[in-house]
C-alpha cells in the first residue's frame, strides 16, 4: 500500500503570518478544499477540555477551521460526546457550560456547539463496524452520524490507557455515546453503588431487559439478564450506576479503532492534529502536568492512521522537556508514551486501524 501524505508545519511565525494564518495555509496545502462542502453539515470533532485543565486546544484554532469550512460553502459545528466518568462533561448542559468556561462559544469560534449524544448521553445510533473483529456495531452519538462530513481537530498528547490521545481516539472514543464508551472500556457489566443509590427507579424504567429491580429501596442489576447496553448509566441522576473499567488495554485500543471505522465509513473526512502542550495525561483530567516535550507543530492529512503515526514519531524524536514526567522516567531513550504511561501500547490501535482499512501505517511527511 502506498504511503499517505502527511503535511507538517512548525510553530514558528513571521510578522506577516501568525499561527492561525499558518494553520490555514497548512490545511489548504493538505487539500481540504478537495472536499465538496457546499451546503453540507460538517462536524468538527474536538475536545473542549475538562474544567481545570489548561492543555486543551484554544478556541482560536477551532474558529480558524470553522471559518475555512464556511468559506468552502459548508455548515460547520463543533462537537463532542458526553463522558462516561463523573465530571464537568457528563451531560449536555454541564458539557456546554464547561465548553463556555473554556472559551468555546458561537461568538469565539464562529459556529455552534452540539453535544452529539444528547442531554444524557443516550442519543445514539447503532452503526455497523466494517470488518469489526471485537464488535459488530458501535454506539455513536447521533449528531456525528447525521453530519455529512467529519473534520477532526485533535490535541495530540499522551493517554493513561491508550498510550496516545490522537486522531483515532478523538474519533473512536470521542464519538461513542456513554454506553459506547462503556462498551470500549468494559468487558463486564455495570453495577449499582448502594451508598449512592436513592431508589428513584430511573434505571429500571429504561432497562429493556428487566435486569434492574428495586430491592429494599435500592436498585440492583442482575448480571445474567443485563446485556451491558449502558442505558442505566445515562439514566441515573446521581451517578450511582458504575461501569467496570476492566477491559484489557489492547482490547480497548482495538475497540477504539473499530469505533473510528464505524464513524468514518462512507463519509468524506479530513484530520488536523496539533502537537503542542503534549501533556502526560488526557485533557479529560481536571488539571494538567507540564508537557513532556517541547511544542512541535501542526499536522494535517486525509489519513487518520498515518497522521497518528507521524505525530507519535515526531514526539518520540524529541528530547524530554526538563523537569517533565518523561524527564523523570527511567526510560528516556525508548518509546516516550510507554515511558510516561507504563503498560500501554499505542501501536495496537494503529495496527488494527490499518487492518480495518482506515489508512496506512507508513507516511510521507511534507513540510510547508
């Protein structure tokens, strides 16, 4: 298979070209205008950052991409899905407030924000996984699947479970509904915290398999009847229904690739990654450590797999930033991601994505 083209530019600027102008030049050169955007809904999939985290991408970058889509005749919107864990983005209202707090609004970005899986994270579509080995269907936020075109704007970083937080994670994990996220993270079934449960019965009302019942004023889930759909997690108003984060990390990476394959199948797509503020943990954390390497630059490609590979290689080719978690690691000369997040193997996701036909592991890096 022929190597895909990945376009790159560093973060240096001149008096005549700031970073936003440079980003425009990058994505134009990479060929974004080859997509027919005319009167089409374009989902710009990104991460709005957990409140307290300051490593997420600035809204200025989102505006740059949204303005480009509008110039090409498209109708852009920024989007993400609700989180499985309890935090500032577990439902659409909290999620929007967190986005506003972090500077994302129609006034700062030039387009609207849509939380793709709805108010409680249950507005999903069952989407076939082409060539799926672990999954046959993926539970994807409806607004993402309703979009005509998928654009990703990714903050490339480390991740505690998957090794890297790149394009494939942004699309795969980031497009899954709350139940979809549970499916990727969990090999088991959810359970109810008896201490937190108020006995409201919301979980029992949404269970289509009669797996939930109230016992002495508390909800209980029968694991034999439960199919692991995750509807009860979204329904619980006090977060008493808890998923089991017990999936093997390699399985998690492969499921993530399969979710990405489900989202992108049959849709025009284009991908942008900024390798800046390369934090040792995900932007889902309510804080961030110092970057593990210096800022590298901006990358763009039609191939999400090649793009992730190029960004990972670029990070691994850098020396550790002084005082960072990588600098304090015993393994400074090998893979930076496994050094920072022991036990992870980001290449599993890359290799599985290649197998699914999402892209190539090889790439031709073109610097502009």
